[in-house]
């Protein structure tokens, strides 16, 4: 939903993915794949994500670290609220358009 407001830059794509999938953990490879970006693009924003506490390590599988959205972070909490507000507004507009279409006599 953040992409609807902020466009589709790398950081926004990653944050959107993390928020939409906040209950599960992912490797960096999975995050880049499901966000629709390359690993190189992910690594360009990863330090910024870590420095702002937007993700947390959840577990290790061998040498692989899995990450999850850090919903204890005030930033992520506010981004989640913003994302929900964007979704609500988008859905409200869709419902209004559908009700107009339904009210038109056949």
C-alpha cells in the first residue's frame, strides 16, 4: 500500500513487503525476490533498514539469517497505520464507484 502513495522505489517495495508479511520471517534473498528487486538493490537500502530498526533477526538456519518486520519499532507501527489508512481510503473509493455503478438503472 505504501507504493500507492510513495511510488515504487526500492525502500518502499521492501517496506511494503515486510508490512504485508509481518507475521513471517524471510532471508534477504526471499525479501528481494518477493519485493521484486535485485539483491544488489536490497543491499543498497539494507543498512538504512537496520539502522532504523525496521527489521529484527528471528533465527538462523546454518549461516543464513532470517528477518521479520520489527513491529516493536515506532517507525514500523506508524508505517503500518499509514498503510492501513491508504488501504481503507482505496477501498472506500472502490466501494463508492461500485455503488454508483449499481445504482444506475438498467
